[in-house]
C-alpha cells in the first residue's frame, strides 16, 4: 500500500484536458501563480531619491529659536519658532523662519523657506564686498564696509551667520538700533541686495570695466590689468 502511494506522488502530472483549468504547483498560492511581490511588480525602494539642492552642499546656520504660545479654548498651546540662514559659501545666501510644535520640525521648515529665498551677491575676489552699503528694516540699521585681506569678519550676532554662510572672509559691519535678530537679518539682506559689481555697472552704462576703475594718474595698462582681475 505504501508503494502505491509513493508511485502516485512521484508520477508526473497529466496534461490538462480541454476546458479544464491547469493545476497550481506545490508552491501555489500567491507566489506560485503570479510570482513574488518583489519579482513581479518591482520594488518601490529601487527608485533614486530626488536631490532638491542639485548636489550642492549648503551651509546652515541656526540664528535664533524662540518658544511661542497660542491661546486656545482649552488653554495655551506652545510651539517653537526658528530663524535659519543658509548659503553655499560662494556668494549665495538666504534666510527663512518656521513654526512648529517641535524644534526639529521648526528648523526644517525654516531651512526649506531659506533655500527658496536665496539671493546672489557679487563678491570681490571671492572674499569681500565690492562697495559699502546700508540697510534699514524696522528699528534696525546696519552698515557694511568692504575690507582688505586679513581683516576677517567683524560682525556680531546674527550678522556673522549671514557672512559665514555667504562666503565673505573680510568685512566690517556696524549695527545700530534694535537687537531683534529678525530685523537685523532683514536689514542685512536689504544692504546685500543693493550690491553691484563693476561688470554689471559697465554693461548697464555701455562702457568697459577698465574705464570705471581707472584712477587719476594711473595708466591704461594698469587699469586693464585690474579690470581683468575682476571675476564678477
């Protein structure tokens, strides 16, 4: 009797007759009939993550974080507000603020807003500003001055974070009025937005860069050499 059972199990399956559905194999069920979930439909994890910044590394500076509250019917609901400055260290920077119930979420919101509001600031020799500037917002007044090599960043508080993320190595600043970091940051970016380069001025006026930077008594050759050194 045992031999008969063995012969039946070891015998090959007969071909299905016409009108009869094929039998599923031993590994039937979901995997045997339509294939495995990973093999048949493909895995969603194989997709490459999207790079929002285009592959560039950004410098993120947390300037200020504050606890805020909202009065509701049941009492007070507490949250956090973050102010963040981001930059690529090559002349682009931006700032943003965000609010959330938790600190990490507030910082991520502020960072995302700062990346969307980045501006381009022309730099002389890639280290300092082309000319002096002033910015005003609310009760805050800031003054920015270009400086020779080796001066460093002479700025305090929120303004230092802006120039470090912007890539400025030599600058002298002065802040008068409020010490509110939000107003100081906005006044600083207003002053940076007014920065212009000799190339843009020459293009707007229809002249050469050497004609703009030529000083009294200097030769044309010296002016052309100094104009060739202007990168932006």
